[in-house]
C-alpha cells in the first residue's frame, strides 16, 4: 500500500506527466512466419523458421480454447480498457501478504509485449528471455500499459485475442495456437477439445517449465489449475470439469523440423535453393537480411523439382554405391528439362548431414553444383567434353564423315601453333610439346569424325582441334554455359577473378576434358542438343511470394538458339549410337543420346545422356581429400576392379535411372543427321557397312592430371597438354570400317 499512497501524494502529477510522455505507438514489424520450399506438385520439401508459427483466424480457433486462455490469463478481458485496475489491486494485495507472486498484465498488455519482442527480434535485438522469465522493469510495464490503452482504442477485443493467440510462445520455437496444437496433439486449433485447450492455455505462463513432454506431472497440475479457473468463471460447468480433470494429458506429438537437414528427400536440392535465395539481392540487401526473410518472412518458394524423378535419382545412386560404402565414392544424378532449363532432380548417394570425419555416409557437399553454391567444386569432365570439339567442327562447315589422320602417340611439338584467334598472338603453344596418348592400342590411325567420337579416341579429337580455332571450341562450351572451376583467372581481361571463368583456349588439353565442370552444367549443356540447338539456362525457382502476397523476382525461362538445328541433329546422329549401342545396349526402347567420360585414374566418371524431354548427368567418383587418387583396384560395393571407366558405374547408373523415369517426359525423335553422299559402286561391289559398331569401347579416359596451369603472361600463351586413356575396355582387334552418321535409330 505504501507505493500507492506515495503516488497519490506529491508524486502523482509528475507520474502522470511521465506516463503521458510515453509513446502511444511503435513501428510494428511483420509477425515471423515459417517459409516453405515446395516441389513442382505442391508437396513440401522443407520448412524454415526461427519461430514455428501458422497464423489462423479467430474463427479457426476452438471456442473452448478462447475461453481457456481468457479464464487463466485475464478473466476480465472483455471488461477493461487494456489495464485492469482491479487486477492490479488484487495482485498488489497478494504480493504484499503472500509468498507467492501474482501478475496483473492483461491479455492486451501481453499482446503488446509480444509485439515489442517480435519487433526487436526482427531488428536484431533479442528480448525473448522477457517472455520466458517475466522479468520486466517499471519502464517496460509503463510502456506496455500506455500501448495497451492505445491498442484497445484501435482494435476490437476479438482482434486482440486473435493476435495474441497467434503470437504467444508455447514451447521451444513453437509460437501461436495452431503450431502448438499440431505440436502436442497433431490437430488443428479449431479442433482442440477442453482438456487440450486447458493444457495449452496453461503453458503460456511458463512455456518451457510447463512442457508436457519434459514435465508431464507439472503440466497436468497446471492444466487442472486452468480447468478450475474455467469452472470459477463459468466457462464450463461442474460436470465438464469433473470429467476433464480425471483425464490424462493424451498427447499425440508431432514436430515440424526446420531446414534442409530435416527434409525427407531432396536435401541437396533444398540446400541449393536456400543458397539461391540467400545469395540474391532481390531478397535483401545483405545476406543477413536474406536469411531473415527466409526464416521469418513466410515465403512460399515453388520449385521445378519433380518428386518422381527425385525419388528415383536418390534410389538409384544408393543402389549403385551405398552411402556407407567404405570406398567413400560419391554418385550423383542431376536432371534438366530441355526447352525450359527446369531442374527436375538432384540426387546423390550420401546423407545430407554435417560430419567431422574425412570419410563416411554423411556430407554437406552437393556433387551437382559449384562450391559457391554448396558443391564440391566440379570435376574433370573427361570425354564428355569431346562433343564440343565436334560441334565446332560441324559449325566450321565440315561434316561427320570426313576422314582425318589421327595416329596414336603423335607429338605436337612446342613449336606447333594451335590457332586461337581470341588470344593476343592469335595462337597458343604447348611448352615442351604434347603427345596425347590413347589409353589402349588398336584404334585406327585414320577414320571419320563419327568414328572418332563414337569410340571416343583422344587422338581423333586432338587432331580435329589442331585443324580448328581453339577459341571456336572454347566458345562452343561458353555458349552452352560451361565454366572451368579449376581456374579463377579471367583470361579475357588478363587478371585474377573471384568467379570461375569460361574455359581458357590457351590450354589445348581442355578438348579432352581437363577442365573442372559440374554435373548440373553438363546436363544443361547437353539439353541443348536435345532441344534442336536451343540453350536454356537452368533454373530451380518458379515463384516466390511472402505471407502478404508480395511476389519476388525469379529467373524466367531464358532460352537462346546457339546452334543450328541441323548441327544439333548431326551431333545427335553419333551420340544416339553411343547411348543406345554402347550404354543402354537394348534396355531402352525410345530415342536416347549421350556421351561417356572418364578422367585419368577414373576418379571422375560420367555419362551425360538425354531424350527430348530430359537431360541427365550421372557422375561417380571421388570428392573428398583423396579426389585425385585412382579408383582402380579399390573395393566398391564389395567388388574390386583393376579396370574402371564410365561403363563401370556412371553409364549403368544413368541407364537404370532412365528405365524407371524416362517415359515420364517426352522421348521423341532427336532429328535426322545429314547423310554422307553415297559412293558410286563398281559392278559386283557391295556397299560396305558404314555403321559397324562391333567395338563396344569408348576411349575417353583423359590424362587431365598432366594438365599444367595456363601461362598468364599475355605475351606468352604457351600452355600444356594432357594425355588420355580410354573409358572402356579393349578395342576390337580388326580395324573398324568407316562409319556413316546417317543412320537414324528413332
């Protein structure tokens, strides 16, 4: 009573003036809401939140829940103007005469307090402990009282109650009645019964202390206290009270976990999407702002992911090489849709989880993408890079049936000038010379371009490149979106860069796969040949909106014709034979095309294949600190092999994947290759079979480990080369006949 008497005396006027001087309003920040990443079919991939909250209207909260919270927290809620003078007097008397302490904050004041906390947290100030502990000084109380009176003039009682029930903390990071109802009873707020409502209403006073999972006896006692309050205020009758107080807690808990690590599937794709959001200034000026939006902004992030393909990608990569295989070999599949660039699947054999070990089933590395987006930094492409030389060959006016000389172990001396018109001198050289070897003997020393690409013979590709402009070949890779993640040197500007750059033509070895590229980039590039020469940038987001309906800018479908449809069809003529005759071997009945690839030591093996509806890169290899160690002789999935190439894991992985999902998207004709002129036959002379694919071999295994760094002195463009070895087993003993790319297996 002493403070009241003092205030009533000489300090009354001063106290009143101080109270009047307090602000009656404040900048209200949006209430934190979870964000969701959705697959293309609308299913949820992952939820992100700093506060798990699902705002609902008052009509979607059961009436008995409303009565429970009012009865225990503010029984005179519908009578006061924001401050309950009678409640203050009652609490003061109790606190002076009893060892127990009572509060007198109204629901309106508690609503204000939660609004203030929300505003502070949104602006980087942590006041959450005030909600939990209830320790606030007189200034805080006075400010809340002033704001409560102001809010009561602007909002109806039901609006205040709705706001409070959507804001208040119930436990952990679960805020609001809907999230609480789901968390502890797996029901919606509108379906809460009396016992459930009483338990939840009792939690708000001490959210962690009355957690029913941790402290069931304490929670039950508190629930019964709420039931008694409801009986006292007339919210329930004696019969309802007697029945409810005898019941148990009846928990049916469920939990919405936050982040990609909690996703049931597509964890790595989820991680990729979060990095797209947090690295794009369209979602905030700073990374912190963008993360705040993701975890508090209630975003609905719709993506391109097809759960059917994603499920198959994860299944097949794990069947090929289990996550916990002692070899620690990684396996991945990423699929892009030709014509849109939509990423349809991004699966790998490892578990998305932190690890402190060098080896194991867990990793946070996304094998499909670059390191800046959470990836392992790309891998040497091996012979999957050879089609770009063929593309440049065709675009120069040449054809697939032209015969070239390509003797094995041919040396290109240091004096040999490789044409490179975009470099300062217009050419480049290889310091010390270059002798690009084939992995095995037996390949023809001359033959058609089609023969060289079909059998993936290094000497053929290098011979073609020696007759072309290396800048045209590098330009082909750039048009199809490739960059080299092994060099952060901008050779066009002649200085270091913080970003990976287009492939440098100063290094001729790039034509047989020395550059480090990502599976996502290769799938995107190969989709161009599936799409009649039209390149489409890959994308993962289709729309992003926040809880207020505001739309954020996402990358649209962005396509460009980068080669003629006929060049694409001519490429497909050979790549179809590789996929159907050497990889699928009759297991797939619709048109497919693609290219194998293996680098030296087979620590990076590939098959990038496509139909008109989907282009997929299957990659298997090393990604850890042993990335450059060979895989030959290593026991993988219980088998040790002396010979490892793309046919060991990557090609079968792609085939098995396509057998399960290939018909879900169109698989139409891949075009008709230009036919070679038919030779005039002498009498009784039979036309030779131009498509003798008796060899089931692919020599794409590149000695890209011999690659040297580029000479960055613009006055000296000397660069090194690389040797190579084959992808597959041994070639046929007989010399293959010349091949004609005119066959069309559609």
